[in-house]
């Protein structure tokens, strides 16, 4: 392990000269609006439930940012959500199901495509599938070359755009942060996650943006695709080939998905900057599989200067 400390940062900034390994993934953006901020938050929270990792979830999803009424198609408060999946077809199916169960059902909401100018062959049907819930009473409306569906519901109508554009994104950007105190590790990681959220075009799909159960590929149990990342578990330091410096009490991970490699890099850089003065840190590193998982290698040395 090569712990480093650049001259222009605090001596307590112990970063490892390594890289985060990221891989291609398909993403889309939804703009969800509602009568007020409360209902946009409710819709976002329900839509993003059980959407942390495609290891076991149908999508990875999260809040990109909340939107003011001046930023949305219908002039109401809104939220921008990003969702990612391994294939366009599976992503479309999963998002249509989640919109049907979580947005259509939520009081006062409407749902719009957030990726413009996507070619027709890279679009997925969302409103076009959900329209059948109208049981023949749904109405199609075309405005400025966009088709919308108006589906009658018990508080009026649910408005949903017909097709949603997709794009090739990047998944798997990450940082791992350890400290001599559990509260310090969590506080530092929370601050890094908050800094990352200010970067457009990314989400942090895990709870609060933070992963306590970092994983490695494979397991001694053949049916499991992934298992606990024992090299970073403090309780196993004397039992495995640990990557943790002595005295590390807790370790947390942040995983970043983005609509572009640049967005993921920018988020990681913002997170690293927030850590430069955090107390009690023992290690700042990133997860990779020796370059065998994905083509995008984001070196920490290039982000720290």
C-alpha cells in the first residue's frame, strides 16, 4: 500500500495511489413534478427504493437534484431523477414499472423525459406503456413534436411523456474512506457525499450516498455474485489480507453513477477536496479489479493537485 500526502494538503490526508475502476451503463433522466416540494420528495424516495446496486436490483437510481418551478416543463416544483441499467430494454422495463407503481400512484405528480434529442432507437416507452392503465379513457396529446399521455386518476389526470431518451453513462466511480474513529469516518464520508451532490449529472445510489457493506466479486458460496469486502473490514484485520492501516476503526464507501465520465471524475474530485482537512483519517482509496472490470480508470493522483 502506498499511502501518500501531497504537499499542498494537510498531513492527515492519507490517500492511496490507486484508481477507481468504472464501466459503461445505460442511463436516463426523469423530471417528476408535483404540487409542492413535499410530494416531489415522496415520489423521489419511493421511486429510488431498492435501487442501490444492479448486483441485486433492477436499476440503480437516485436524486440528481431538486428543481424550482421555473426549471420544470409544467411550472411546478420538481425533482430530477437518474436511473441506470445494464441494457436499454431492461432499463426501460424497470423504469416503466417504477413510474407506474411509485409516480403514477403518488398524489399530484407528472413525469417528463429529461434527456432531449435522443435518437428514436435510443428511446424507451414509459407513458406509452402506462397509458393502458386508463382502460380506454386515456388521451394522447402532441405538443412541439412530443407525445404525452393523460391518464385519468382519482385526483384528476396523470400526465406522462410517451418516450424517454437514454444515453451511455458510467457506473462504479468510488471512494473508500477510513478513520481511527467511527464517528469521524462517517462525518467525513457524509461531507464528501454532500460535496459530490453539487456536481450535475451524477447520483449516489446507496442510502444517504454511503455504503457500509462494500463488496468484492464472488464468494466462497457459489451462488453469490458478491460478498463482503473483507480486506476493508476492521473486524477482520487479523484474519485476512487486510488493506487497512493499523488503528482503522471504520470504513465507508461512496459509489458514483453518472451520465458521463467527466461527471463521475468531477464528483470524485469534489469529494476528495472535502476530505483534505477531515480529522482522524487513516486511508482514502478507491476500489478496482486490476483493470479487468471496466475500461474507465480514474486515478486519484489525477484528481488531487
